[in-house]
C-alpha cells in the first residue's frame, strides 16, 4: 500500500496556501494522512511521535534545493529529475539508509467525485523504495511551485526514513 499526500480541493484555502519559508530548504516531518484503522494505529502513532530529525550541516542539501528551484523555474524535467536524484542520494548517504528511487512525473493525477476532488502530489512505495512526485498541477498543467515540490519530496522521503531508519511497520 502506497502512502499518499493529497489535498482536498473542497477547501477554499487551498488556492491561497503557500508553504512556509522554512519548507523551502529543510526537511520537515509532517503527516497529511488520516488516522488508520485501530489495528494499525499504534505503528502510525509511533511514526507520528518523531517531530524532528538532524539535518546535514554541510550545505549540500541547500545547494541541491537551489538547483532544484532553478530547474523548476526553467521547466526542465531532466534537470528536475537530476536534482531530485542528487537530493535523495545526499539524504540517504547522510542517514545511512538504502537508496530509494525517484520518478518525476508530469501532471498530477486528479480524482473527481460528485462532491469532492483530490490532487495527488506524491507517494512512496515501501516494497520498491520508489518515490513518485508530480511536477505540474492537475488542472492547468502549470509547473508547481518549487517550495511545494520540495516539500512533497521531503515528505515522501520521510516515509522512506520511517521504514528504513526508524523501522516503523507502517507510515
């Protein structure tokens, strides 16, 4: 089962929502999921108790994040993919966990139902250690903001850490 970061489009605030400045260049542990069924709740809460993690102080992630931002502004899919791969390599090396793969895809999937819609930003598949992130908005197909994109990449990488570093059975 993949873990999924989704946004409820019914909310009137989603268009105005911008990630805080600190999301731009730092790994932020956050959880955008509903509580799982009672039988899986303990594992979920174990992961949720982790509020912060150490960050590399050498500036590598910051430099890669800046290259990612430039690639996003230039709308260069190949450069975005390269920057994401470099970011994940630096992060996995720092945390001494197995490397995970990245797929940067075009427009986000949009699921529309009668009274709601959700837009998928990214997901992580623990069995394959694959992170997928989408570079374009679902409706207008515009390049997403680099802050939102990096936040999603970090969020999905934190799922990787849940499984590989913290040994959580679910994330």
